[in-house]
C-alpha cells in the first residue's frame, strides 16, 4: 500500500500499468531509435498486443496484476534485446558496377555487390540511389545473406532525361534477429552516369551494315545515278549486288563470287542546325522533340562519317549555345555527343537570324545544312523561309519539320461532334498552311521533310543517301 492508501493491485487495475508500459516503450524509441533511423516493425506491434490485452483484462480480473507485470517486463526485455542485434553500417560494404554511359529511354544494366561482414544471417532490402529521372526495374529487392557472404544484385535502370547524374549511395533496410526492429542504412557508393541520346541505334546500324540488312532499320538501298570510278576494295558477293560489278578474275582465283566496290564522293560536309527553343519542348513518345532530333542527328552523323564525309553541329535558341565545326573521322562522334547530351529545350523564342549568321560566318564551303525545327506560326516560318531560300546555291539546305500527331489525328475523326468539328476545321487550316509553307520552300530549291518525331531517323538517313547517290553536293 502506498501513501494514499491504494494497493498496487488497485493501482494496476486502474489502467496505469498500460500507460506506464507505453511510456517506457516510447522512451526507448526516443532514446535509441530516432536519429539512428531505427523503427519498430510489425512483429513488435503484434508482440505488444499481448500485454495490452492483459492490462485491459485487469478490469475483469484484478488478481492478474502480477502476470501483467511479468509479461510487460518480458516484452520490454525482448524488445531491448532484439534492438541490440540490429546491424550497423559497418556490417556491410557495397559497390556499384555499371557503365558510365547510358542511352536515353534504353535499359541500362546495373550491378550492386553487397558484402555481409557480420557473423549472423541478414534479411536485407536493397534500393539504389537513382535520380528522379530514372526508372528502375525492380525498384527494391529483398535478399537473404548468409554470414560473411557476398551477393550481387542486378537490375535495369531506364533514363527518361539526358544529362549528367550522380549516384551517391545505396540504401539498405535490415531487420533485427527476431524481426522486432528495422534500420535504414545509407552506404556511400559514389558513381556518375552520363545519359546520351539513343546510342544503341548506332551499334545496330553497324551490325546491320556489315550483314547487308539495313532494310530492317527502314533504310532502303539507293540506286546511284552514274558511277564513281575510284576502286575501293573487293568483297564477297551479296544478294541484290549488280552482276556487272563481278570481278571474274578474282572469282576464278578465289573460287567464290567476288564483286568490286567503288568509293563514293567523300570529304563533303553535313551541318545540323538544331532548334532548342520553346517549339521543341513538346513531348512525343515520352521524350521531347529535341531528344528525337538529337537521336536522328547522331544517327545521320554516324552514317555520314562512315561514308567519309564531315559532320558539324549548331545548337541555338535565343542565342547560339554550341558550335562543332564540321570534321571527318569517327572521333568527331565524341565531339557531337559531348556538345549535345546536356542540351535541353528552353522556353524562349528562337533567333533564327543569329543562328544563320553564325553559320554563314564560319562555314564557307558548300555543305548539306539540315535544319530541324517545329514551325506553327507565321513569324518563325517567314524567317526560316527567307534564310533557307537565300542559302540555295551556296549550300544545299534541307528543312526537317516535325509534325504534331495529335493535330493530324484531330482532322481524321470519323464521325465528329459539333465541338470536334470546329477543332477539326482549325486543325485542317493549320495543316493547309503547313503544306503551303513546304511547297514554297520546295519551289525555292530547298529540300523538305515533314515527319513525325518518332519516325524521323530512317527517312532522314534515306534522304542523305539519296543526295549522295544523285551527287547533289
């Protein structure tokens, strides 16, 4: 009996023990958990349910007070003992294995090597420190690690945005031995990854070119007008080769059909002018119009450099952001990639006049000038028309205008309602204006391509090959 005359059984039956046990548990959490990223798991909540129910039973059976005290002490003791089995950051080591170059919207393989330095088996949840512009599959992986063992976790990351990104750590979530507690660990693992435009298509092109299967990428064989007379090499006969190019002496000597290859005109220049203004911020197939333009630019640059030509680049919006002078050789691909992989569309009005003046001051020799833009208003269209028209003769201009698929689908509604009919009429008016612009450019001698962004690579390369075959440069 205490000073107030209340026995300990009455004090327990009043429900104070439940609040005392709850206060002790909260004190443990405050002192040991918070600040060390340790939190109770569902197992601890289930374990705590038993003394809670017994405490409530004191109102019916006051004689169970001693049992409640014993159960409370056991539960608190188990929780504290299990808390001491939680591993710390020194119990694990991690390292990341991956290539530091990734392609936009292409799966990128990443491997995380985790080593358990402790003497106990561990249940570990692993999650990598990916930027918000990445999508991981799977995002989190659960694994059981034996004592003093090493495990390798593999997943695929897909970048939704170009640029340079830093991966600073790997997150682990580990459980205590009896599963009452979990701890979140942040282990340092510094890595950098540069996300470039779609680079996989370049390797696919190289493989298909060696096996004479470029038609699988949408590239067609272009018949040459006339014939380049400079002999290049002898090679094995392939289907669709011109039988007039068979070298019968080499065929008889090798006992295998052999054809002659002739060199195409080389040392010609291809210069890209990429609009990085507000018109290129629209999204198509999950990426911006500028990303589609960069993918097509890199593909055509790769083809041109393999043909022995030179490739250059001008990126502009309200000012000229980067300029890569046209040069030959496959090393030029690195210059083009580094000048464009961290270039993003800006919400500013494009200054076509500055871009064309910059090009005219630095490129005097005749070149194929490829302008990639999106025109939807008469002001910008008039500037493009004037500058491309004035370029005819000194250079060979090629205007690549990107089409809005939603605009064309609006016109093709089979049974439009009244609101849809008005939208279709407005869309048809814009399409007619666009068609007139392309017609006027063509009459001035400007080559034009009107393409959907996601389908522009193959037609653009085919247009270049046709220009080469017709000796327009």
